[in-house]
């Protein structure tokens, strides 16, 4: 990059994005482009880095939800500016055609868009289907497009069951799947577990995987989840997800009993508490789906850090685990995850004992 380093641009652009100053942000990027900056470097090393910083600032309570949304929107405008073709530019013949889509229920679209734009810079024709792509729409598009591969993006592990359905459906029509995003684990363990043909940790790596080639799986019958994940035969995941609403309601009621301060919460505090409880049940279900303790305990420790940043003691999650443990007492895998969760939060006695002692 001529005239300005990626680190310097990242710092200046971060300040503009955090301040909600779209004009300055776009001006910085225009200046960088005029100085000869490489678009791929700007996308991967600058824009993606700023997006990670936005998430970290929100988690540390340095950005409100509204500020986080505004900052992400500015980052999205920066991507548009970086990837708008020069007037009169003649496109080269594409090296192949791929589809990029977020799994159903996944609304974090910027990572998938960054992959899309890097692939276009590398000469691929890309059909970007955006956020929350239903499986049936994705498969219908594959029937019409004859794509060489599907790149499936997800940031939230709670979307892994939907990702699994998408992987098997795409492979059933003969299209290989390259998975990416934080949902699949830092080492791609969940992508492999769900049967994806490959995994990439970032945009450049995804482009390299495509350049090396992905073998088409050949048309086959759609697999059932239990075919890949035999532990689902115990029905714990299915029963837990079916009882989600009841579990959240009962846990909230139990929390009011275990922590009297909850009874004095205002409407906003009650709404935020309900969101935490719903996320906890969803991550418990995701942990059951892939049968991985780390997925659930990682969510709990991350949530405890966020609560602490907002003035709520992290151990306040222990009564939540206690209530859930009592409600799913007939589910041995779920109880194991809850016990490990209590240990991760620093309580060696287990969730039920911890919850009772806090009454």
C-alpha cells in the first residue's frame, strides 16, 4: 500500500467508524485507493479487522447496540465503495461460478460479503444470496445456476443444525460445500463433523481452497442428521428444542426466586434477562447437537465477561444453570454440559447445588 500502511489506515478508519462518521470513513478509503492500495488488502486486513474490533467494543460495553449497528452499516458502505468497478472497466472471463450464502437464521452477512468480494477480485463469478438463506431457496438456486461450489457462512454456533441441513441438501444435488465463519469453530471442527467438503478460516483461505478445486460429491439421497451424528438418537436435542419456550419461562420464574433482586427489574432489565436465558438454552441445544462441551462452556465464559462489563456478576449465571439442570434431570448429556458449565464459571459443586445455595 502506497503512502499509508494498513495499520495506520485501520486506526484512522476505526475512529471514523466508531464515531459514526461515514463521510470521513469513505474519504479515507477513497484516498487509500487513489494512492494505489490493493482492494483485497483493504478488505481482509482493514475492513475485516475493524469489524472484529466493533464486536469486541460492543462486548466490552464501549459501544451500544445502536452504535454497533451504525458502525457495521458504515463498514458495509466501505465494502461497497471498495468493490464498485471503475467506469469502463471490462470484466475478464470468470474462472468459475460459486454461490455464497449465510445459513438459515444467520443475519451476520458482512463476513460472507467480504468472502464474496475477495472471490470476485480473484476472478470468480459469485452469486451472493445474503443473510438468512432458507435451504429450499439455496437448493432451488443451485438447480438453476450449475455452480461449482457453495460457500456457506455462519457466525453463530446456534445455527449449526441449520448449517447441517444446508450441507446435506447441497451435496444431495451434487454441489460441494465449503464452510466458513466462527460458528464452525476456530479449527473447523464442526464443519468436518457436519460433513462439509472443506473449511476455510477466512476469505483468502477460501479463495485458495477453490483455486485448488473441490470434488463434486455426486447426486445422493439427503442424509438425516443422525446419519452423521449418531448421538442424536437419544432425542435430547429434539426434546430440548421442543421445550425451549417452557424452559425459558420456568428459568425466569426460578431466577426470581433464587435472586430476589430480579423481582425489582424494570421492563428493559427483564427483557435483557430473558434474552440471556434464551441464548443459554439455544447454546445448550447446540452443544447437544454436536455433542461438544466446549461449545457450551465457551458461550458461558464469553457471556460472563459481557455481563461483568455491564456491572452484572458473572456467577449470576449459576442459578440459571441450576434451574435448567433441575428441569432436564432426565437428560444425561444435557446435565453433563450444565455441570461442565458450572465448573467453567468457577463453581466446583455443580449447577444444582450452586443454585440451591443461592436462595
